[in-house]
C-alpha cells in the first residue's frame, strides 16, 4: 500500500499520463487519503530538482511517475537529493531511454501493468 505523504509527476502533453494522474487522484479521494502534491512536466523539461526539493521538504514517502523517458532523470535526481520514497510507475519504465536516464535508480519501483479490453 502507498505511504503518505505522496507526490505525482506526470507528463502533460499526452492523454495517457494525464488519465493516469486523474484516475489516481480519484482513487486516493475514494480511499479518503490525503491529497498528493502534483506537478506536471512537458517535453522541454530537463530538470526536476525544484519539484523534488519541494517534495523532499514535505517528507515524501511515495512518488507516482506517469510519463516517459524524462522520468528516468526524475528518479535519478530524487535519489541524488536523498529522497528515499517508494517509486510507482507504469510500463513506460521499461523503455531503454527511461532506464538510461535513471542510471540504476529505477530498481525497486512498483510497476502497474494491465491489459486493455479489446472494445471501445
């Protein structure tokens, strides 16, 4: 189970991570959990330190990462800042670019996967 306080970083330029972000917020609300701190990034983002420093100051215990290769850098920077939060991600974590950017810090991430229904 996810520990609190939590943070979410999501890619704002694509419907998939945005949907994951919104559904996570709904799920947390339905469980009466405290709200997560949230931040979005775009394809020009090359540094997550300001977001992560804020999260660290709030005692982050879990971090949801919804997006693509850029988030490998977010993981790497989080660990370099001393954030030991549990990472949560989806299958995009398996991308070679994501793994290269994470430089080994993706190890131990809890990854959610599923099979989409073959209907609309």
